[in-house]
């Protein structure tokens, strides 16, 4: 309890210095965490977890990352780099191309007991030891794996990459929620470069699985809203609308 209080007061002090964005940390919400919040934070950790917990970025390449893989360094520590945005690893979008690792997905662990997943994350393959990810963090990741995963094939056509939602309904949400930060055309932030710009429309069209993951769980460490509490049909509608936004 004292430990929790000191975390809470550190968070309060930090909030004074760093402003509201600090709420992105792993500090528990007052009054206790909802299961949606826990699972949502787990989904956010599936990406660049160090940005979520404000830890230093890894400098080495993950020991389980295959030698024939094309990536190196910090990105190889992201769950998504080995298991994919569609959670299907080599059987999904990462079955070929620059993200290929030959590693299986995590979809078989949907519904598995939390403790089994925690054991996997702490094992000699994953090496997410407590000094890297706290018990709180691995618990949230395990909740995401067992409860937060969805079968993306139900909502996104794998061949055409088109989301199967209602764009008109999605527009209502995009324009009242997302546009505040991204603009009505989704172009306020360029996630790419001047030469190869990337906007909400680009990600939604080219990597709908990543866009959906981020709509549900947010973007690590930047204070993007996470809409995981809404029903999945609404989120697919938002994704469908985002696929109509300009890509360049
Ligand atoms: C560097 C690559 C790599 C990273 C990063 C990685 N994993 Fe894995 N993961 C593996 C490998 C390899 C296996 C074992 C696959 C096998 O048995 O063929 C595995 C297996 C799993 C399994 C069991 C899947 C099954 O069906 O048995 C789960 C769950 C899992 N990982 C979750 C995660 C989560 C959550 C993260 C992020 C915190 C993560 N992994 C990060 C490589 C990785
Ligand atoms: C409170 C502000 C805010 C809101 C609201 C918001 N976002 Fe974001 N979003 C951000 C920021 C900041 C980034 C990271 C920008 C960067 O890296 O340059 C981001 C990143 C993204 C990315 C990731 C791009 C990438 O490849 O890294 C996508 C996709 C995205 N947002 C879509 C959405 C959608 C769709 C909505 C509405 C459901 C939404 N965002 C709502 C602030 C917001």
C-alpha cells in the first residue's frame, strides 16, 4: 500500500512538471483499474513498451530475433515485430517481406490462462525479466493476449486490405474524436518523412491491422486516445472511414 501511495505521489509530482501526458504511465487509475483499461494498456505495451513505461529504449537486438531477419536493435524487442499487428506471425501479413521472422503468431493463446502467458514472457526465449518489464506490465500484456486479441480476418479482408465497416458511421466518430489531433483529413501529423509522407489514411490503407490496433489501444507514449471500451463494430467503422482519407 505504501508502495502504491509513493507511486501515486510521484505521479502527482511528475504531473505537475510534465503535464497531463504523464497519465500514459503504468500508474493505476484512482479508484482501481477497469478490466478494459488493463487490457488496453497491455495492447499498448505490445508495441514500443519502453515508451509506455518510460524506460530506456533497448540498444541490442533481441536474442530470439532470427539471424536471417532484416531488422535489428530496439524494434526487435516489440511483440509486434515477431508476432505481427494481426497477431498471426508467419501465417499473417508478416509471412513475407521486410518483417518476416518465421515465428508463429499468438492467436492460439487467446483464452489461455494469464499465468501461462506470464511464464512464456519470462522464459529464456522472451527474456522479459522483472528488471525489464515489471509484474504489473507482464500481467497487462498477458491480459491483452488472452482477452484483448481479436480475429482480424473477421473485419479486414486479407487480400484487398479493405475493412468491412460502415464508413458513414465511422465518419461521425472520426470527425468528433480523431480530428481534434489528426485534422479532418488525417494529415496534421506526418508519421513518415517529407519524401514519403504517412498519414492516418496511409496507415489505414496500407497497414489496416496496425491502424486498428492503434485505434483500440493508442500510440505508445504520446497520449493518443484508446477507444478499446467501444464495441468492435464501431471501431471497424472508424477504420473503414479512415481508409477513405488521403494517403499523400
Ligand atoms: C524476438 C522475437 C520475439 C519477440 C520480440 C516476442 N516474442 Fe513471443 N515468441 C517468440 C518465439 C520464437 C516464440 C515461440 C514460437 C514457437 O514455439 O514456435 C514465441 C511465442 C510466444 C507466445 C506463445 C505462442 C504459442 O502459440 O505457443 C506468446 C503468447 C508470445 N510469444 C507473446 C509475446 C508477447 C506478448 C511479446 C511482447 C511482450 C512477445 N511475445 C515478444 C518470439 C518473440
Ligand atoms: C489526443 C490526440 C489524438 C487523438 C484524439 C487521436 N490520435 Fe492518433 N495519434 C496521436 C499522436 C500524437 C500520434 C503520433 C504522431 C507521430 O508519431 O508523429 C498518433 C498516431 C496515430 C497513428 C499511428 C501512425 C503510425 O504509423 O505511427 C494512427 C494510425 C492514428 N494515430 C490514428 C488515429 C485515429 C483513427 C484516431 C481516432 C480514433 C486517433 N488517432 C485519435 C494523437 C491522437
